[in-house]
């Protein structure tokens, strides 16, 4: 067996072994237990990759949900946010938009980064994020922004380095609103050779597990912070959240 293939199988086996006890716990059910906090994950295909791991890792602590569709760019977020939020009372919302904003487009179709222009300009990206954050704040949930993960050299439709520029704009918005940042970019940037697919913004199964563990830790911290805030004197813990 080739060394790279053997390593891939080894990592897959580690992932399966890691998940097995958690899956068994979920299958056993939670009947009779107190209602768990509700967590919503919003993002593109990267979030779809790590979401199942987050769900398993937080199985004892929260009910983790996410839209089954790709949330794509900020313009799509603005169009669909109310539907994704539904009528649930979310305790934590962990969200990201970016890779589909910086994707190069021409006449409605993705093109190489040397052609076309980003789907959403930096100026519009900031304005869109501002509107998205204001809508999410109305839910009363604790918000956590996830930075956009790296674009490696040679990735189709996206320019290497653009994630840094879009993350800088997003960070400016989050600072204005005092929103915690889960820096997924920094978490994986130094290990892309073992976590990310070659010349691709997507990740290996092991890479998604690494991202999932980071997101789970950030969500758990947000749940703890939200609980402390609700117990603080004078906090509107019983207030009805806007839908």
C-alpha cells in the first residue's frame, strides 16, 4: 500500500474510532433529560463538512442544527436568513460567509481568478455583513463569527490571499458589534498540507474533524458565556426573542 494511501486510511480509522462512542450516545437518546440549548451553524460547504462533527462533539451539551443547503455568499444570506432562523429560540449562532463572496464570477458563472471579478466586492461584503449581524442580533442568541478558511494556490475560481482581505473586513464588522471570533483561518493555516485537499478550498475527513473540534470548543465557550449573562443581575433572561 502506498504511504499516502496508508496514511489516509489511518486517519479515517482514527476518525471512526473517535466518533463511535458519541454516535452510540446519540442513538441511546436523551429521554428524560432537561432541554438542551439550541445551536445554529450557518455557512458554506466548509461548514457542512464540519457540522456533523460539531453535532456529535456537543451531543451532551446542545442540539446542533444547520441548513441542509449551502448558505453561499452574503447576498444569499440576506435573502434567506429569516427562513434559516425559522421560529426557533437559538442560544448560539455560529456563522460565516466569505468563500462564495470572493469567488470570481462573470455573467453569472464562476471563472478563474485571473478573469471576472469577485462575486461580492469588499465594500458590499462589509455592508451585507452589517445587515446580517443586525438581523442575527435580534434573535437574542450569542453570536460567534467564523473567519473564512484559506484559499490555497491553484484553487479554481478564487485568488490565493483573498480570504485574508475579506477576513480583515469581517473582523472590522465584528469588532463594531462586540462579536466573538472563531478564527478558523488561523487554526488551519499552518497545516493545510495535511488537512486540506490539494489546490482546493475543501478539506479531508480528518481536516473537517479538526475544524469541528475547534468550532465545538468555540460554541461551548459561547454557551457558557450566554449562561453567565442570563444569570447576571438585571439580565433579561426571560425576555422573548424577536423572530
